[in-house]
C-alpha cells in the first residue's frame, strides 16, 4: 500500500484526487480548512469506499504556524509518505482596487507561499527517505499574464517557477517533483460556459495516471500544451490586442 497526502481535499479536484487514490487502494490523508466541508467529505469518502483508509486533518494553509503540525499529523496518520499533492487554491476577481489588492494577497498566500511551505516540509521528509514524489496543481493561466486576473496568473506562474527550482535542488535525491497544469475543470472556480471543461473525476484520473508515470511537467488534458506554447510565443503586441482574458 502507498500513502498520499492531499492538501485541499475539500475542493472539487482535491476531493476527486482523494477518491481516485482510494480506488487505487492507496492510504489517503487529506487536509482542509472548513470543518463542515471536511466532515462531509470524510463521511462521503468513507461511505463510498468502506474498505479504504482515509484520515483528514483540519488546517488553514494561511496559518504558517499550523502547517508543520498538520504535516506531521498527516504523516503519523499515514504511517509514511510516498506522495504529497498540493491542491489548495483560490481565485477571486473583485472589481474595485481595494478588493483586487486584498484578493491578490490571498491568492499569493494560498496558491504560492503556502504551497511552497507544505512542499518544503515534504521535500525534507522524502529526501531523507531517498524516494517519493511531490506535486502541485498549477494552471495554464500561469503560462502568461492575462488581463482578466493578473494576480491569479502570477500566483500560478510563481508556483511553476518554484517547482522548477525545487526539482533542480532535489535532482539526484530520489524525489520526483511534478508540475500539473490543468486547463478548464468543472469546479467552483470555473465560471461561465466552458464546454471543454473536464469533470473533476476525469481530471483526477488523468493526473493520478501521469503522476504514476513519474511525469514532471504536464497539462491536463494534453492538448492544453500546444495552447500554452502558442500563448507564450505570441508577440506582445498581438497578445495585448487579441489575447484571452
């Protein structure tokens, strides 16, 4: 049996990943902020997978003092750690300057800073063991800054760059570092009509499969890769005029 820690288990993708790993007969620990959601998710997953082994830990990732305790508690519940997946994320786009500033602060805190904090804890643990995998959910939005939500794009771009540096640092340690770049997934973050959006369950199955193959940087679904490349290589003048929101 393998052991996975999913940070952000009450979100659509985090919950779907926890369920996918239960289906694969992994032992799962999940971290979530909202106690009511955490209780519901735990109960639902246990009902759906009575033979599965899942533990959940309450933790607000915006509280840096709580993160080491939550990580240690999760490892104790699991017995050991083979994979850590950071799924926690926020996206907000208020219309006024003050609201945008506060939203930007929270997005950098949750999407980037807290991710790095959790992954650093996992990095030390796995490097000492000489094996294992770290992964975080980035976004195609991090491939280039967009006018619709520059702060969200920047928070994910920062996460991508951090993961690249961590991968470089851990090279040769036996620890794999994976950057997941999803496109549209049908979660609460997605607004409007996105006909090409993946159900979170399908996205989770693809992500778990790619992580199982040890892939380091990948898009979900795969066809977002050429889209991302096209966006990155579009000249600035054209991007500013015709680029997506």
